[in-house]
């Protein structure tokens, strides 16, 4: 991949990381604000606990996304960005545009998901 394309993806990843970091800070602040709002009713307290748990989980997801972005930025620095970690073939740039943190090409990703039992068939 040429230097211009790598710089394009670096900018894309840095923009995404900034957005996710802002979301993490917002989620953490919301979780802390919801801790003590003077609620006394048991139903309200249960709802407050559920909301706090959801907020914390969203923060965890955002933090995981930041870690994946950091890993993709490391691959750019190492010169391995855009190469499938499994087979070494180039990852299609359309896939990287849609998912800049992609570590595998579409074929390898499909094989990994199939081996983990993740399929497109609906379950009941």
C-alpha cells in the first residue's frame, strides 16, 4: 500500500479514536452521575442499577474499539497494515474503508467465523 493510502487510513483511525475516546469519557461521566441521585424507591433503584450497568458496558465496548484502533495504528507503523494476519494476502481497500481495524481479509474472516460457529442462519 502506498504512503498516501496509509496516511489516509491513519487519519481515519485517528478520527475514530478521538470519537471513541470522547464516548468513553461521556459514558464514564454518565455512570458516575447516576450513582447518587437521591432515589429511594426500590424500583427506581433497580432501574438505576440497570442503567448504570448498561452505561459501563457501553464504555467497555468503546474502550475495546480504542484498543483495536491503537493496534491498527501500530500495524501502520510496522508496515503490516492492510495485510491479512492469517494468510498474508492484501486486505481489499474497500474492506479497510468500511472497517479500518480489519486484521483479516474477507475469506479468512469468514473461515474464522465459521470455525467459531458464527453463521448467517437465524437461531431460535
